[in-house]
C-alpha cells in the first residue's frame, strides 16, 4: 500500500487479516473464474486469453509477496497461514 499510495480496502468483503478466507479458482477449457470467499470477483472468457492459458500448465504459487529485500525498518510482520489447500483436477 505504501509504495503505490493506495488504501487498504476489501470491497465490502471480510478483512483477510482477521478471518479465514476461502480463495478459489475454477479453470475449465472455456473460462477461468476467481472467487473470494464464495463471491465471484473475476471471470475470464476472452477466447485469446483462454487459448493462451490452455496452452500452458497450471502452477499454483501460494505467496503473500513479502520478501527479504523489503525495507526492514518500515514494514509489518506478515503471518501468512494456510489452513488447507485442495486441488481438484478438471
């Protein structure tokens, strides 16, 4: 938030620092849908994008973006706790 001058906001969703949040991605041959706690937040159906996505393999990266090169004097500790991860192949 500091680097881009943005504000923390969750678009009327739950604050992910206070509760368990369920993130979901449903990737089928004709669409990709991304859900935040059961609410659809992004849907990709553009044929060119879908074709590009389908021509590669899916890799799941679970990361909160905090790295060792962050200014150590000006950041909050980030506790990124994952309760579970489920993968169901299409």
